[in-house]
């Protein structure tokens, strides 16, 4: 059992975001439906929930407000004021005791007490500032990575790996190494990239197909598409064919030109077991299948729905590769409908991302037929 983030409406019509222990997304939805919840919207997938369960204890959410704050972050960075308000809520007891200690020290005329307590408050303040700075750095890495700004991505990875906080988090270090390996692969150094992450195969967080999936993405960065598909096939089997891995594999097959295989895989995915952030991709697979089958009008209609739905997460740079790819496929569908102006408009907001993240055939066609 592990906690899953979910939003749902209870019997009294009250909608809330909360965490609930469950063995799987299927188990979670079944339990909530039995309790009378409706309009159930998963925020976690099985992989995210499993990885969170392996976080260091000091990083795991412990209160309802912390889980709700994490849910907010899925849609992108929050304003500074919201970040600080959450930090105060998480540490209200410490701060209350600190202010009580300062008041007591002033009343007793004990400057040593006041200075000691202020030092504790200053340390708390520094830790919050450092945490916020690391979050901004990581978002900068995701943005650079999505745009294909490899030098910037490399520089941010270096800065993050220099942080003692990051070095103390095995999952974060592994994530950064996978990203560095993708940068190396994109620069033509695939073998160096694979060697960099070879030791991660036995890590606790690498099971259930996670490592295999990440290695597949390194092959994708090198435009080794057959190896990419093969890696995702093996990752899907290693995961027990969970919904997220099935979705990734279906998305890969439809993009690489095998819509029949993609639709067979998609038939095994129940949309209600997918987080809201993944549902536009689920819808887009059908649209891309129409595009591959020479039906651009049907493709354009479905892909427009998917692009619009994914726009709700456009502030989160972790989602940008999907924003870019879906917009790119929509532009290709519109080109097939002989609507070049609409294709330009669809591609424009995500042009740099699409021309980096799409597979070679699509990105070359867009660059050729929709020049800036």
C-alpha cells in the first residue's frame, strides 16, 4: 500500500484533494467509488506513488496541506507568497515556539536566549530559501531540456549535483544522471550516456521498468528508434503492464508509425485509471493514429481537443515535451488538411520544443514545410 494523490467529490458534494493509501490505481478508484465518491480525478500514477514512497523521510508529505501543495505543483511553479505560506504551515509549531522563546527572552532580559532562538529561525529561513532555489533550478533544467538547450541543461545539472541537498537524495541524483545521459546521446555520445547510468539498474527506485524506460529515452535522444521501442516494450512487461507504461508504449508506437499496435495497447488502458495530466496523451494517440492512417481531418479534430486539455498543465516544464509533440502533430494534421496558416498558429507556441522532442521524420517535415 502507498499513498495516492486524488481529487474527488464526496456524498455531500464537497470536492477535495487528498492522499489515500491503496495498492494500485484500480484499488484506489474501487474503494473511493464504494465510499460514494464521484468525479474521481487521479493526480498520481502508479510510478509516481511508488517513487514517493521511497523518498527520504524528511521529504515525504505528512499533512493534508503538504499533499495539496504537491498537487498544485503538478500544474507548474507557484508564486513566492504561496511557497512561503506553505512553509509556514508546515512549520507552524516550530515558529510558534520560536516566537514564544523570543518573547520569553525579552521578558526575562536574556539576550542569549533571543539570539539563540533567532539563529534557529534564521536557519529555517535559509533552508526554505535554499529549497525554493533548488526547485527553480530544477524547473530551469526541465525547460532547457525540453527546448533542446543542451549547454544550459548541462550547466544546471552541474549546479544541482554540487548541492549537498541533491547529493543526499538518491532519486534526484539518478534523475539528473539520466538527463545528462540523454544530453550525451543527443550529442552523438550514446555509449558514454549508457555507461553513465549503467550502475543505476540495481537502484531501489529503478525497478518495475523505470530504469528500462529511462534507458529507452536515452536511445530516443540518439534517434535510435528501434532500440527505443524495444526498451519500452521490455519496460512495460517489467512493470506488470501498468497503465502508465502501456500509455507510454502506445504513444511511442503511434509516433513511430505503427497505429495498429498502438490502438491494441490503448484498448488495455482505462482512462479513469490515468492521472488528469496523462489523459490528453491518451486522447492524442487516437488522433495521431488517424494521421498515420491518412485521415488528417479526423486527426486534427481529436488532436485539437488533446492540445487544449494539456494546456491546463502548460506552466509545468515537465509537461512541455508533450505540449510540444502534441502541437507538432496537430500542425502536421492541419497541413494534411491544407490549412498551413492554422498549422503555423498551432505550432508557434511550442515550435522550439516540437522541433527538438519529435521523432526525426516529423521534426524535419515541420521545419521544412513550416519555416519561421
